[in-house]
C-alpha cells in the first residue's frame, strides 16, 4: 500500500506543486522519484514528528497542502499535542498518512504497533479518519483528502505492503463498503487491510447454513446517518480490527447504535500489548484475529441466539 501511495502522490504533485511531502526520516528510497523530480516538494524533518506537524501547520497557513508521512504510532502518539493544537484547532488542511498501521511491523514488537490511534483521534473534532482496505480504497481516500474544501485535517491509516485487492468497485465516501452481502441479519465488519484474515469465514459458515454479510468500514469519521442507517437492519454485528476494540470501531459502532437492540461483539477482545514476535498472521492470532476464531464465535453465538436470528 505504501508503494501505491508514493506513486499516486508523485502524480498529484506533478499536477499541483502546492503539495509538499514531509517525512520523519523514513521512506527515503520510497520517495526517490519525488525527490529527484520535485526536490522543492519534499522535506525530511528527521526523527522529530512533533516538529513535522508544526512545519506542516505553517505551510498550510501559507496556502500549501502538506502531507505528513511516517510510521503510524510515531506520527500519532508523539505528535498528539501538535495534531490537536496546531493542525486541528487552527482548521488547517493537513493530510496525515500513517504507514504500517495496526501490527504491520510484526517483527518489531509493541513499540511499533498502533492499537490506540483511532481512539485518540476520534475524540477530536474537525478531523476525518480513513482506513483503506486496499489500494482502490486508498486512491479514493487520497482524492477525497486533496479535494476537501473545509480546511480539515485528514488522517489516512494505511497498511504496509502486499495487501490484496478486495474491492472490485471504488470506495464510496460516507458509506460502508459491502464486500459480500447476502441480506443476512448478521454482519462481520472489518477496517483496514484485514480481509485476508477473514476471507474464508463466510464460505465455512455457509456450509453450516449460516449466512453473513461482510462489510468494510473504510471511513471511520465522520460516521454519518447514511452509515448508521445501513447497520440498523442487523441483529448481531461482529467487528474485527487491529486496534483495541473498546476505543476502535467496536466502541464507535456501539455508541452510534446505542438506542437499538443490536448485539455488537468484537472478535478480537484483548486490551493488552502484544509482545510476541513473528509473522503477521502469528501476531494477529495472538491478538485474537483469525478466521478460525471468528468462525467459532459466530457458530457458538448463532446457536445461543437462534430465535433472535429468524
């Protein structure tokens, strides 16, 4: 996903020299083409993420469109004061791009995981939060971010690399993407590049005569009426995410549907640092993210709530 981002940003800078890419000393080879062809549109801020946000604020005030890029946890956790007070409070159009979101840096441990970022930013006003599942989502999110006329800060929570394309159609802003819909009363909602972990769940459940809709929550904030209304038809909603669920999409959806008698349950329900190192699949499993776990939970709940689902 980061390679696609670099290529797409290059094309956008070529058309609009007001776009400035700021990096916190990562992605140096990734952006070689931008640095070579547009040297005045790239600034390496060093390992000083709060300063990067402050630089971007000044640029935005002067009519430029700054794009801040670095590893997600450093971008958000180290810079939350500047994001709140400099970028958002002052109504600046700044695009924050966090790469390696969730547990993408699976070999580097919890210091490089971002499992709280959605919760931190969702509490702030005047910010958009986007979580693309694949490159098709990302392209639409970039268009949306650059075309934003409201001087709002936008946060793109992107993956790292090798994410499969799952959306045959373009992501529609202010909607929840239907990856697979069978008009069920049960929905499994994910955010970010997680579909490969749950792609077999629907097929396995169908063999047990259990149908579920799989939905991609690619836009987290704003979470408007159209999105809320699309979820009211369900009796049970499961969420799965590389984030602590109570402050992630599980908590957000629960708050939006609090007046409805809908069961909302997280497949991954851990609220602890994951100190295991290994493949991404292995680390995800330790966090409670796996197709087998989702399958077992949905099977068990279907038996318990059989009458409710008729």
